[in-house]
């Protein structure tokens, strides 16, 4: 009994350490954060998200970051159309996918003292982006609140496998600072050799005949 009690106390102390000063402390901060929203993050991939995000920024007087969104020309047109101050909208093109939407920005946001972010994305993309974002942003003590953008009738439900895969990548990035997808591509690069044999067009008999006839016509013309 004494051994069980000692083990329970040790386990409780370990959990307390994890939640107070250990690696789970930032997640606890994010979970219980009372900060009002300080920034709007729009995940690129659909211009409807940008429309909603920029309007939300205008109405709430919050800065807007569009990660991996449309081209600068369209974004400038949207800023003018919505009537938001250009300096209020920041375009960031570093991200290549959903994980990158967060890993490319969280350290900058942490340095700026951001503690609560409104994340705008399509309704069908929201579950995966929240799963990834809460891991990555939470590791920096940043609370994430999802703002779904209606996508019906064009919604495409994402499979559990894709969601789980990106969640694992997010956990690995927090633990190592590296993306498993990038590591896999570096470890198993695609073969530099073409998958199909390259045929020299000039060695094709049909081409040789055509070139011969073309030369004869040229000589006759002269």
C-alpha cells in the first residue's frame, strides 16, 4: 500500500510538472487563455476564405494574415473592395500546406505577444486545420478559435487518415522542429531517371523520311 501511495504521489507530481513548467505548460496557457482575439489568420486555398477573413478584420479592427492565399494583385483588389487599411493585411506565401500555415508563423506570432487567433478556413477543412493548429499554435501558448466558411454544395469531407497523418506531422514538428514529409522526401528522393524511356525523335524512321523529303523539296525550289 505504501508503495502504491508513493507511486501515485510521484505520478501526480510528474503530471503537475508537465502542466505547470513542463512541455504541456504552453498548452495549458492556450486552453485557459482569456485574451480576446488579437489577430485573424486566413488559410489560403479558397478566395471565399479571404473575403470573410478580410471583412472580419475590418469589422473587428484586427490585423489579418493571409497564409498561402491568392496572388498579390487579387489581394490588393480585395483590400480596396472591402475598404480595409492596406497596412492591416499581411500576405505570407511561405506555407505549402496546412501544417506550413502554422509552422511558418507561430514563432513570429509568439514574439509579437499574440495569445489568441481567429482562424478562418472552409467548413470542410476546419477539423483538420484545428487538429494541426492546436498542436502547433498551442505549443507556443496561442489559443486558436476556428471560424468556418460555408462551402456547400462544394464541401468535400476529408478522411480520417489525412487528418491523423497531418496531426502526427504536427506533433513531430513540435517535438523535433522538422516536418516528417520533408524528411521523407529527403530520405527517399524520387529517381532522377525518367519513368519512361526517352526516344530520340531524330532516330525515328518516320522522321528521317520526312526530313529527307523536306530536303528534296528545298533543293527543287532552288
